């Protein structure tokens, strides 16, 4: 397959807690990247991992707000989820074969009703049920929603996961690969690190800082004669007031952001990290091509 024939696209993986979303991603992406899936909710779509196969690249993104709202941000989050659904190429709706249909599933199906994106029903944990139990489940779910594909899998044992990936490709278009292959299959994952830092900022500043902030990883370097990896990152904001919030009183906020992000990055890379963070004000950064490239939105 030539580069020109390769496909690319975005896939949202949804389903109530414990249906096996993380396990499925782990299986598809491998341990290192799937660590991303344990992260708390943020209000922007986040990349959970990128699968680069022979036929092209599938970017899995998380959809916060798909669950029943628990707090005042709930409605807002639900809207975000709705936007995500319309922007991705395929939605994978995971359900649990063992548990059967629950209230959480019904809630999600309701959310899907105004969506035009193809939705696959993925019946997970088939290793845990008798094959006779599958057909009634398929019947029950297909009465509720016009799923484009229904694919029973075992995320744990990997049954049918290749079939699932093949089916996803049939719904994607040929197009540029979003990420260089080595960047998504290898350490150090620049964009994952940047996302981890960004997430801590959004989380700790409690929405006082807009989602438009960006993080650039400027340097990754193994320190001589040690196991420690030095990571230098710049947080780009559009206003000095935002810079003030991120740095905090006597630098306290930035310190906390750094501490938490470092823990995540250490787990991602599996080595000791020395993380250095700067905050930079740059008006209108989003319109600058250099940045788009650095943030991985461009080829
Ligand atoms: P998530 O909350 O949707 O991300 O679910 P997890 O991936 O964390 O999985 C929840 C539980 O279900 C874990 O204990 C998994 O080991 C288990 N699980 C996930 N997939 C399968 C599967 O295909 N078969 C079985 N038997 N268990 C599974
Ligand atoms: Mg999970
Ligand atoms: K990968």
C-alpha cells in the first residue's frame, strides 16, 4: 500500500464504566500508550492513543460527558460529547455481554439518537458468556438503534479485535497520516506528554484557563550517566492574566502542575523524569503554522 492510499480518521470509544474500553485500547495500542485511558475527565476531546496499521492511522479519542451528569458542569460536558460525536468518523459503543443492557447503556443510546456518524455496537467479554446468549443480546440492541455494524469481541483475549479494526478502516477515507509512525509507536511520546501537562493545567486551574492553551515539548534528553530523562516544556497562553493563574502565588500552581504531570510522564516512559515548565504569552498562536505543526495537527 502506498502512502497515498492510506486512510486516517477519528474514532470515539464510548460505553459505561467497566465495559472494557481501556482493555480494548490496551489491546489495540499496546501497554505504553493505553496508560492515557485512566485520566480524569477534561472538557475537550482528548487523544487516547493512535493506532498505526498497514492501512493507515486510527486516532482514538475520549468522549468526556457521555455519562449521566453528576455535577453542574454536566450539561456543558454533554454538549461537548455531542459535538465530538458529529466530528468523528466512527463511534464504537461498547457493551458488556455478561452484564447485559443497563440504565447506563440506555442513557448513551439516547445521546446517540441525534447523531449521523456511523455507530458500531461492540459486544465485549464474549469469552465470559455462552455463545447462545449472544443472539438475544444482538436482537435486543438492534431494536434500539440502527447500528452500522455489530461486532462481538473479547478485549481481554483479543478475539475479533482485528476484524473490528478492518471494519473501522472501511468507514475511513484516504488522507494524510496525522502522526509520524515512530512518534506513536515509540517512546518518547511528545504529544502525549503535552496532553498530560495540558490536562493537569485544566484540572488544577478549575476552568479559569481556556482550553485553547497549548503545550509544546521543547526538549527530551537523557541526562548523562543517569537514568533520568530531562523534559522541557512550554505552556503557551494568549494573555498574561492566564500566565499569572498558571504560575500561581509564588509559583505554587506551576509547581503542582509540574509535580502531577511528572508522575504521569514517568509512568508513560517508565523512567525517572526531570520536568521543567515555562509559561509564555503568545497572542493568536492558533493561527501560526509553526504551532499547529508542533502540536501534531498537521503533517
Ligand atoms: P472501562 O471502565 O470501560 O475502561 O473497563 P476496563 O477496561 O477497565 O475493564 C473493566 C473490567 O472488565 C476489568 O476487570 C477487565 O479485566 C474486564 N474486562 C475487559 N474486557 C474483558 C473481556 O473481554 N473479557 C472479560 N472476561 N473481562 C474483560
Ligand atoms: Mg477505563
Ligand atoms: K500505536
